């Protein structure tokens, strides 16, 4: 069994060095490392060339965004399972890949194997995931791609949706589990370290919009749950309702005043 570790990166040479080092330190040996760089100009290409003998495939050229780059990695992957460990992120320790691979069933029938991640942000901590993934949970959250093995056959019917800028991996897991019935296994261990780079409020709005459009198309009865999870949307709805109520009250008052 072969694992394809796919790293997508762009202009983050220090983070990329951290990622490469953590892959090379793994005690597991049944993996290939694929490096897809978006044409970096910060020295990343020189770093890649320095380690090129450790990659089964690498490229450094402009692309059309992170999901286009991830799809390029999928196209050349030879592994039975894929894991996306993007530039900057890294495995928790040298046994992480072995621990995650241990969740694969004997006949390699499980399609998703996922563990926990350590999130490095203003308040660093471990993010744990549930062993049972309900639709309501996946509407609000997603699986961690730096700590999830995906059987390559899961990509036979479709790749990541490149029309989405931010949430295509969320859409893939959501539809895979609840439309295509992917089976999954949870490994209760911290597998990878994810660096949260401070998503701006503008990106939060974009995330909300992209997710809302997906939920509206595939799970319209869950749209209310989406709005409650994103207070900005709920606030907008409240303001719209408030305006309509005020307008209605104004009309009623006018009629009462003028008979």
C-alpha cells in the first residue's frame, strides 16, 4: 500500500522547509511526496530542487488557485490513499503517518481515515473531531485535510470544485459522505499541526457565501442551520426582517391616522 502526500505551496519558503522536513522524518516508508508549487519567487523553487530526489513528482509553475494545484497533485499521484499536507503545515511527530495509516482496515475498504490536528493561532490548541459525522456537523465544519487519508478512488467521479476559492475541500467531504456514502474511520490522535493564518473578515464573508450556495443547492432544508452558524448572515436576515416590520408598522399607522 502506498500513501501519496501532496504538498501545495506558493511563496512560503520557510513554511515549505518545515513541511518537507516533517515528511522526511516519518518512520513510515510506504509513501511518495508530491510537490506542487504555484511558481513561487521567494526561493521556494531552489529549496524544492535541493530536495528533488526525495519527491516522486514536482512542478513549479503558475496555477489557477489552491484547488487547481491540488487537482494537479491528484492527477500524478500513484498512491492508494492521498493526504494533503500543504506548505507550512507539518506532521505532529515522526510516527504520525504510521498512526494514521493504522486506521486503514485490512482490506483497504475504508475511504476516509481522519485524526485530530493542533491549530496554531492566537490561541493554540488541539482540535478533536467526532467519531460519528452527522450531516448537521458537516454543514458547520469539515474534516482536516492535513490529517485525513482519502482513498484515491474517491476522486474517480469528481475532483475538487475549482469554481470555489476557499471551501472546495469542505464540499468534497460533505457530498462524499452524505451523497456518495463514503465510509470513514476516526483515529483519536493528533496527526498534524495546522497554521491558521488569520483569515480576514472579507474571507469569512466569502467562506459563508460559498458554503451557503452549496448547502442551498444540495441540502436546502439545512439552510437555516447554516445561517445560525454564521452570525453575520443571521444579523443580515434580522435587519431585513426588521426593515420589513418597520415598513409594515408605518403603513398600519398611516392607515389608522388617516382612517
